[in-house]
C-alpha cells in the first residue's frame, strides 16, 4: 500500500486547469492530490468568465448551474462609431466561475482525487538535480510534505512552482496585459450579447468588454498593453469607460490582474513538472481568453501524468504532454500571436475599417460557427493596409 503522504500525481492550484488535470488523472485510477492555497475554491476571481460552447463542452458536459448567461450574439464597436453585430446562437456562455470552479473541484473529488483547500505549496522537494520529489506545504498552520513522481502546476500567472522547478517565468512589460473589471449592477443591457469596444485611447493594445451575467448585472472591464503606454493604469481607463457608457451603474465587485502573453511551448514542462493554463501562458493572444485552454491543457497533462510510470518510462515520456498540446492547439496559438503583433499597431481608422468589413460579412445572417483563423486571414486579405504592419512581426 502506498504511504499516506505519497501520491501518483500532485496538482497545485484548483482553478479550471488544475481541477481538469486532477479529474483526468483520477479517472485513470491514479492517486491524486489537488492542492488549493485559498480556503475557498473559485475565490478570489480574476476573469471575465466568457467561454465558447465547444471550449467548455469538449472537455466537460455542461451543467446549467454554471451559466450566468447564454451568448447568442456579439457586438463590435469601433472608436469612430463603426458597429458590427454577429448573430451566433451557439456562441457560448458567461460562466459563474465561483460555482464552476467549485463544481470542477468536486468532480475531481468524485473521481477519487483528494482535495485540500487552504493549503499553499511553499517549496518543491528537489532531488539533488534529479526529478522533483514532491511539494512542501503549509497545512493547518504547520509544515507538511507530499510526494509524487509527477507535479502539475496550475498556479496561475505567477507560477511559483514553475520558477522553483527551474523555469524562467519572468513577466516583462511586453509580456502581459494589465486588466481591470467591475461587476456592475443596475444595467439595461442585452443579456445574450457580448459587447467589445476598441480604440487606441480607450485601451491601447487591448479592448473593453461587457459580458452580461443576468439580472441587470455584467462584467465590465478592459485590458491594455502597458508597453504601449506605461503612464496610464487599467483602472483609470476602466473608470473613464464606465463613466461614459454606464454612468448610473453600481459597482458590486472589483478585480484587477494581469493577462500573460503566449510564449510557445517553453513553459509546458521542466523535469517531471507539467505546467497548465496561465502558469504555462496558454492564453489566446488576440482575445486574452484562457479558460478553455486551461481545461484542455489540464486534461492532456492529467492523462499524460496518469500514464507515466517512473519504473518503466524515462522523464522524456512526459514530453507527450507538450507534443499533444502542440498537435491540437499549437498552430492556432502561434497564428494568434502573430496576428496580435499586427493588432497592437492598428490605428483607430484601422479598427473602424475592419469592423465595417466584418459587418459586411455577417449582417443579416445567423451563423452556426466561426472559424477564427479563416476569418482573420480574410480580414487581412481584404484590408491590405494591415499587411504593411506585418513587417513588424518577429518570426
């Protein structure tokens, strides 16, 4: 029998990526420990909570409890007033992440994972240059140690686990967007429509959003690229936007945070440590979306970890995680990264031009699906001025 403090897989962080990993490994019969530093799974939250239908349901069956609102249309608004409305009845959902995250952790527990909240990892137990042996934690005010041949890091943008394992997880000014968001109440908005606002003055290098959550409430936020204007703060930009668009709304909740830039495969694995979600910077470089990527990367990492047997395999076996992720998502993620390098150089006139073009494609139509890479390629082809910005791309 395995000693009490020994596991097959230890997952650090019970966000969507961590719970997905724990669930996947436990489903395959592995003894799994899921650690969460906060006393409550899903809180505090730093997320706009939107996810596509496929991004969620390809990993886990939908539970209606998770849905704050169903997304059936999208509105794009340019700085000069250009608008495009896309009717997309199966677009996705705005989640209630506090319920969603808690339920995912509960599902992992139902599969057999041991979940411990209020138990931060404070160090890795390194093996004198060899594999990581486990994690040191603070549990009920006392130090404790847990051991496993595979560690999965789902500890967010700061990822102390990745750093302790030897990765360079430094966030440079050009490597993240600064974000701020209010949950506003007392709104009169279309509760099935996501709204996106663009403009260099509004949010340089980013965009503002309105994600309805039902009952006259919505997540209203924005993200911008500090490298383009280090003199402003996300909260200052958000306050201007809210004052302009929702001057009589009430602030129910405030969150601030960072959105990491995608960095390719280099943060996916080191030794016997696999990184998922924001810890691995697996964020869509155009939209900043990360929930679906966290779920998928967690599932792949959990399955890979479950199949790894130290007595049978070398550590190179764990590269299957990186290979499978790249096979499924690598091309898409790289394309978004290249497209973003054009996006951050667009002028206000460019935004209005692109939104006008999108309107011409989708007006008076209802679409069942949108293929993002195909749409972006079409936008670039039909707006040749944007191709001039491609000379700035670093390949």
